[in-house]
C-alpha cells in the first residue's frame, strides 16, 4: 500500500460513521412492531378474540430471534436486512393465522412503517458542511451494509455513487462493494481512503485492498495496533485534519500530527 500517493476518492460507511445509529434503530424497531400489533388489533376483531393479540403471541424478542434463524436458512441473503425483516414478518403472521396473501400485505405495510422511522435520522452537525467541502476536492461514494436509502435523505446530493452491499448480496467485509465503488468512481485503491467505524467491516477489507482507512473508533479501543495506512479518529469531524496531513505527505511537506 502506498501511504503517500495523492488521494482522489473517498468512500464512506453511513451508520455510526455519519450519524449515531443506535437510537434511530431502537425507535424504528420498537415503533414499527408496535404499529403492526395495534393495526392488526383494529383491523380484525374476530381474529383477535380467537387468537389473542399478535404482539402477545409473538413479542419483539421472538421477531428478533426468528430474523437470526431466517438469515441462517438463507445465507446468501443474510446482509439484505429489509428482505430478512419482511420475510420474517410474513412467516410470523401466517403462524398467527392470517392467509398468506394477508400476511404478505401486512408484512409489507409494517416494513414501510419501519423504513419511514428508520430514515428519521439526523447526521452529526458537522457532516453536511464537511461533505459539501469534500465533494469539491474528491469523488465520493457511500458503502453501507445497512438499509438506509440515501435517496430518502438530503445527504444523497453528496454521493453520486451509492453501494447497498447487502442488497447486492455481498455485505462487508466482502471486497466486492469496495471494488464496485472504486470502479464507479474511476479510482484505484492506492488513491482512495475509506471512512468507517467497524474494524471488521470497514478497516480490514479496505486495508487489504490497499486503500487507506480513517477508522472512527467509536468504542475507544486504544490498545488495537494499526496497520500501515490506517488512521484512528474519534469522530468524523476530525477527517479534514487527517486529509490535510495526507495531502502534505503526498507533496513531501512535513506537518505535525
């Protein structure tokens, strides 16, 4: 890996890199499941009298456990989280006693609700201005294992290249999402830097390809040794400082760290 070649492309993870994803997912997880229970109770009183409430028969923990089981049954789809969720709901709703057509209808409606809640997120305050500046100097791409759809977010304007790794059946740490992004950006690994929070899904695959990596160490793991070309940041707001140092190094100019 060349750690001094000038950079022309940046690739970004999304969840927990550009925003805090934990509260977003907690709200979406609880919200869409509660919505489904309430909507089913209001829709089918006779079924409710006979079978009890859906949420009592299949509490949230049962839904979560079934998702893991379904992912094991369909390993090629394990990273397609939206598909996993919808298929799991359809299975549970059939077991609840709904005809298959109704089960699929309600599963799709619940997923629509989930995706609506999942996109009610706020990037870190610095992100909009940061990306606006960077896209004037680098080609930008997003690579995510999650089901955040950038076309539903204002941040889409900054990312002409968007890779949904799970939907392409190659979730990170698979190298293919990174290679696809670089191909669409017209860049090479030696001239690209990846920004992400996961050691396994961001740092390792990007580094192995020869990309440089800005690791957003959200869990504060100072004992982990860093390979050449991997740089530890505490927050994405520190990225401009790192890029300035790398640009200076590419020009043979010394700057203090």
